[in-house]
C-alpha cells in the first residue's frame, strides 16, 4: 500500500514540475491535483487494487525502457475513414490534425488531443448503413441501439424491425426500451441501429467585417463604415461598400443563391459578381438584384443569353467579389456554407439559406412517383455540410455519387431526401415549396429520429482479413467522434493515479475525465487498462511478466469468447 502511494505522489511531483516549467499550473490547480490524487489513492486502496496498479505500471514502464512501442489499447478504423469536423467538412482520419475541432457522439464540438496509428493484422468488420461503409476492428465500440423485430405475429411483420415510425398496432412496443449504448463492432447484428448526433447551434448574432476578407492593398480605402478601392494614377474612387455585413434574412438568401448559382471573377481593376438562372427563373434573378442592393448597395442588370435558355445577373464590385469568394469558396467544386455559420449561425436563418440553395441547384421531385427531393453539387464539403445541417433539423439524407461521364468532369453528388420526413418540409423550408401529393405508404424503414439523434439501420455486416495501418484519435472528455456518418468510441482513462504512474499519458484534470467511470466502489469490478504493445515485440513483454512474477504459476493469458443467440 505504501509503495503504491509513494509511486503516485512521486509521479505527481514530476508531472507538476513539468507543468510549472510550462507555466501552466497555478496554486489552486496544484491543490486540485493533490485532492484528486488523495481521493483516487483512497478508493484504490479500499478496493484492494494497489498491487494491480504497481504490476501494470511495472511492465508498461519496462516496455518503454526497452523502446517497445506502447499505446492505449483500443479499436481502430482503416485509412481513408472520414472524420466529421465541426464546420461540416469531412477529413480522412490519417489527415486529421491535433487540435482539429470535431463532433462527438453527444453532438459536442471538441478538439482532437492525439492521433494514433498502429499496424494491424486481424479480421475487421464492415458496417453498411446510411449509404456508407465503416470498416473497423472488431473490438472498436460503436454508439448503437440493439433492435428487435415486430411482435405482431403475421407473415408481413415477423421480419419487420420495430421502431417509433412503425404504424402497426401492438401492446408491447419494443422500441420504447431502445437505449443507445457502446457496443463492440463485432457484436453488432444486421438491423441494429447506428447513431448520428443532431448538433445544436450556438445561435449567435454574426456580423462579418469585410476588411478581414479583402486583399490588403495600398489602393484599399477603409473607415469604420465602408470600404472602397481607388484606381489609376488619378486615384479615382470606386463605389463604397458597407464594411460590416450582418448574417440576416437578406444575406442568408443571397448566400443561398451565391453558393448554388454564383461566381466571382476577380480582375486587377474590375471584378464581376454573377449569378446564373434558367430563363424561366426571372423571379429569382430579380430577387437577386434586390438582395445585392439591400446587402451591398450594388446596382446590377439581368442579361439574357443569346442562344441558351438562361440568363445572368451581373454586378461589378471587387470588394463584394473578394468577400463572397473568400467566404464561400471559389469554383463549383469548392463551394461551401461559411464555416462560422455552420457552428454558430441562427437556425432559422440557416433554414432560409438552405431553402435558397435548393432554389438554385435543387430538384423538387414534382415528377417523381413517390415523394423525394435532392440537391446536386460537385463540392464534397457542401454535400457533407448539408447532411449535417439537415440532420440538425431532423432530416436524414443519402449522399449519392454519379459516375463521371468524362475524365475531366467533377463527380456530382446528390443530397437526397425521401419519404415521410418530407411531410414536414414545407413548414421548415417554405421558400422551397414541394408538392407532397397523395401517397399511402412510405418506405422509410432505414432510419428514424428523435430530439437528439438520427438512428441508421445496419443493412449489411461483413468481415474480411486486413493487414496494414489502422488509426484512432483521442477526443476528451466525450471520447468519441463521427466516422463515415456513424458515432464511434475512443478510449480515455480517467485516472490521475494511472497518469502519475505513467500507465497512461492522458491527464484527466484538463478534460474533466471522471475517475468514477474508471473505478467505483459501488460497482465492484477490476479496473481495465487497455494497452497495446508493438506486435513484433509483444512476446518480449509477456516473457518479462513471466520472469518477473513467477512463470506459469502466477501468470496466465486469457481469451474472451462471444456467443450468438437467436433473436425474438
């Protein structure tokens, strides 16, 4: 007991010395560390696990001294798995950077603390859901719901998965017992539900300062209220543009039109801001003219195309063009909703922006046999942002990629919505009205939603051998992230004692990791340290433990068996 306590306290002093050298610890914070360690030591000693901590610390630190790679044990995902960032972008997991802000299974926005890569030679699981496939090791935990089949005894319902949107009458309603839980990928079954969180915006008032978006050149003139350029040797003034633009209803509409149909051609002395519409969309073109005047004070004109069935709205302003291009991306392949709006914009204004996006590149499905709509884009970022925002409002989308007909064409992505969920569309997005018609049946059996999550049914599960790199990231305190549109777990020890003894490298204090989730006197179970050793030298660690602690008399390896039972 005393050896364990001394090891913890010596380790804490070393950790605090390091924090002091970085000037990252105050006297109050030091006291917090000491009180937390006192509490943990008391619990560990009371439960009789002092020796366990000392043994684990011994062989981990021995492995480190022998330069054997040691990492936190956890499941991992294969390369090119897409991690969802807070602004709606998706990044391949091998390209994620420390401090990138990602979305967790709770819908929170948190920074990545650490990224890990391991060599893997084992069977991996492929989960097919939401028109995506997630490939990960069998022990990687996934935020999911175990499903049950319908309890109504009929030929039509015996294989139907019970869910809240079911219209069958039954007295038991198994879905009422559904609860999200962390389930190892290898334990999931076909028709279980994976989970996508519905994020919550901060709903802030947003005002853009155009001075932060335009090129800082000698001929730029600015004051508190406006920006303008002077041109030529005579320094002729150009039209003044308001320096500050609020994200209000007018600007939300203009951004929707611009992201879908707009462009900026930036020249040295002259810049064109343009929008393209079909010749039958004159009402849209005229509205853009009004919005350009309301937001920027710009005059514009409508120019019909001489041979094609189209028309353009054209305005001239270098400042407005630079601002819109910097805010929304240049070129159709790189268009996106301004990142700040995704995380902090007001929901009602974002709904307006989305409706006006659909006015530009949306299809209302009026000719479809069943109710469905879609938005088409060549920008992967915009497609991912739309999925994220529409999920926030309770809608689930499929992202469908169309094969390129020519080598130099960009891949077209359709953001498609269908089924019963669209009965609410006209209320949420009145600016893009859709015909709902008379449809008796809706086959939305692949997902359902509640106030916090979208639940996505697993369509298929397969397994295959895999040899290569796998990746994981650490995101305290939620210890989770969204991969290929599915919420998955990452491990994170919540023990200061383990941190002080160098069993783990995660300091629980800055991230609020609870020791009670790691070890609790009210839940008597062994503390669980998940640790991976380099597979090429793992046997060296096992041999060390055998030599150190008494060979086969006191050292054994264990294996866990799973079982499969028939479903009700």
